[in-house]
């Protein structure tokens, strides 16, 4: 491309706001390109690459613009009035309304074949426009919270080192460089940066060009020996680690059952031989220290259960405690739910005594094992209030295998 000068078609208010380039008739990297200029007066100019004459002028448009200018290809644009459209010459072909002021626009493809328009707005939303289709769907990979409003953004593609990053111009006179979600570099300027471009400039392969809000031009050349470290510049752990995960608390019931299964994994999962010798009674397997706790402040209760015996008759003792400061618990019911083909209980449903705060109330019950299969099951015990169907707390009691029946 040759050199030349272009005077603004009107005085200072029409100074250029940003610029892009578009291939004239080929999509090759070294093809002849037309210069696309976005004016502060909301005009888009497409200049001839040889004589620098104005080929196409679209008025009343852009905050940002980019296109592939061919015989029937449109100029895609975004306007300050939050509208997005495409037009060959001055004819409006397509328009859509955005939720906020757009800060970045990228166009791929050709209008007659297939095209893809990506729009990033200053409120953090991203839009994708396809032929006859307007999409808002997508999967969010991560979120980066910026310290100031976003003004512009561009891609940094260092092909010699296969390094890609996103450069973001902010309203606090800073340019942040992100590799994925990691902040790898910060460039501080004397004015707010309104447009960014990274690529070949003259004989330099890696050149960063920035224009500022006051009309300044900043050119930075990347050293050929520079090496980017793909890690966050912030010291300490990432910010995401400070966010507390919503993980439910592990109850004593869960912890005790996990420890019991870990210590008795072989015995619990080994096949039982009915005609074999009677194994030794494992006291730890016969006791289940279950401590469910109510989550309501109206009835703060705590309960655990202990199973004693080798079968076929087991002694089941419930320990219920009122953990409130000074209010007793009355009108409580205790219910047992079990498989009636395996177990039988004399009292499966009864009324609990008045629970004085701070005292432990042991409630004994006997369970009879009825089957000769040599298997065990879970007995579900619930504490309810009279007149309510929702239990206050529930516990699952893992019954041991009846060794006495096998011995008989």
C-alpha cells in the first residue's frame, strides 16, 4: 500500500474514532486492503488503497465497524444508538438492538454465502448474529471482573511463540492483557485508550498501536526476545479461591458411617456362608453412633442410636436430647419404619416424654429378626410433632446381621 494524506471532510468534531482494514476482493493475508475509518461524527469511510479517495460513506453509524468490502458485501456496523446493522452503500439490510453501548465488533464470512457477526457490549454481554438467526445462547467458561468500564478490546496473536491473549482498554487509563482468565500484563497510559490494534507494522511483526480519547497515537514495539509467562501477575492465590463454595456440612451420621464402612469393608462385603462357623461378634459393627440434629430453631433436638445384641433379638436404645436454652419440648412422637418381613417391634409408634433442656433421655426398644436369609436392612426412625406430617429429624439405623440365627 502506498503513502498519502487524507484530510477530514469536516472540522475537528469529525476526527476519526477508530479504524480497521478490509480485503478488497480476496481473503488472503497479503491481499490488497481498503482502509475502514470510523468517525466521531458516526460516519464510516472506506478509502481506496491507491488514491485514498472515498469509495463508500455510511452516515449516522458507528461506535465500532469492520467488514469485507466486495461487490455485494455489506458494511457491518454498530451505532451509538445501540443499534447494529449492515448496509451496502446507504441501503439498510439488517438491524438489531443491543442492550448496551457496543465496544467491539468482528465480522467473518461473506454476505452472499455465510457470515458471522460477534458483538461485545460495555455491560458485559456478548451477541452473535447469523443469517436469519439471532443467538444469545452459549456456555460461560469463567468470569473476569474489570476494575473500570470497558472501552475497547482486541486480540494479541504472537504467532512466533504461539501465544494468544486478549487486550482490554479500560476507562481508568489502563490496558489489561488476559491469557484465558489470568491477567498477564498491565499497560498504563496518559489518556483513555479508545482503540487497539496488534500486528505487523512496517518491518516489525509484533507492534501494538493504540489511539486515545484526546486524539493521541501510541505505538509500542514488542521486543523479539520477549517471553510471555502464562501465569497471573497477581501475587497469592487466585481470587476464585476466596469464594466460599456452597458445600453442605457433613453430619456426624455421615462421618460415623464412613468410618465404619472403611474399617469393616471386607466383613461387610464378603459373602456369608450359612453353614460355616459363626464369626466373631464385631462390637464396632453393632454400634451406630448416629447424631442427626434438627435445623429448626423452634425444636432444637439431637438424637443418636445404639444397637446391642447378636440376634435374633436386638436392643435398640435411642438417646434424645433437647439442646435449647430453656424451653422444654412436649407433644413429640417417635416412629419406626422398617421391613416387616425382616423385623418386628413391640412399639413402632409411641409418644415421647417431655424433654427438659440439657438432659439425655434414653428410650429402649426391642427388635426381633424374623427371616432366615442372613441379611440385614435399615430401620428408619423419625421424631415428629403432633399434628404435623413433616418430621423434625430422621435417622437411618444400619442393623447388623443376626449371627444368633445363623448359629442356630
